[in-house]
C-alpha cells in the first residue's frame, strides 16, 4: 500500500468519526516472505498480513457501479422497515452536490430524495434563487443525495453505525461526481461530512472543505418549514446564493 493509499483510508475513517484504529495482524518480516514476493504498491493495496484491501473508491467508479454494489442492501437495521433505497437524483456530472440527512416517508415510497414538503421547498429555493441571480440552472442540474439511503423509523436521526455503513457509499458518490462544491443540508449532514460536533448555526456562513472540495453548511429545508424560523429562511437563501455564485459564476 502506498502512502497515498494509507492516507486515503485514514482520512475516510476520520471523516466517519473514528478516532482509533488497531492493527491486530502482525507484520510479516521481509525474510519470511516467499521468494519473488513483490512489495511494489498496487492500486488496491495490502494489509499487514498480505491480504488485498479493496479500494474505498475504485478507479473508474461511477454512480451506476455504486448502485450495483449497494444492491438490495441489508447491511444495517434501516433495511428492516424501508420500502425503497433512496440513492440520489440529478445530474451525474453536476458541479454542485447537496447532501441531506435521510429519506422521509414520501422519499421512501418513491425512491427519490427530497420529494415531500421539504423537497418542494428545496426545489423552490434552488430554482428561484438561480433565477433571481441570473444563474441558468434548475434543480435537475445539481445532484442531491443523503447521508443514509434508507428511511430511519419515525424519521429519527440516523445512528452513528448506520451513518458509518452508508458513509462508504456517500464517499464514493462524492468521489465519482467530484463536484466543484458541496452543500450540507442540516446538522446531520454537516457532522457526517466534517467530522464535527458543531451545529448548523456555528458552521454556516463560512467555507469548509470535504477532502479538497469546498463545502458550505446551511439549514435543512424541513427546519425551514417550521413557522418560527423566519430568520433561518433568510440565512438559508443567503447560503444558497453564495454557493450558487461560487459554483456557476
């Protein structure tokens, strides 16, 4: 495994919130290796025992390949009550990716992200802001997905292990698209992508980075639907205007 391979793995697990990684396999001394055994780095890498380590983001990865790898996912408890996996929607070559928390009831029924009331508000925010700012894009021109791909029961916040399991696929989605910027919708998405405990009010208004991609944090549309959050609505529109100008100007 090359240093770049190792750094990629460590950064991936750091982004998932893991603080410690234990090496349980003893290293194999050079003298104990079979004759002719190559130690040249490969694209997949090997662990200390010599086993092949699958890449986090395979070379030539694509959204279609990720969907195929997810399959009829039964990797965590969220699969037990879900109707459909909600992978994502939009332009697979989008310059902007918006990441939410998880599917709700409408999304679970249709298999598409942000199609309920919060999704309708998000569509209005994207289309109206772009129109007012003279930016020739609509919702279909961006890519939208969630931290977890299955609906949590009663729309509860996804648990850490659920986000960790789905995190592999979100990571691959972002790496396959390689957008110019990412917009994290709500605290769950922000915490998952930035490995932080800070909430939206502390994180919004400034630029952050996910790996080398600029990232901005704003409120989740479902939060904006509450009647007492008028100031948050204004701030969310400002955040969206900022990221749209950065990406499309």
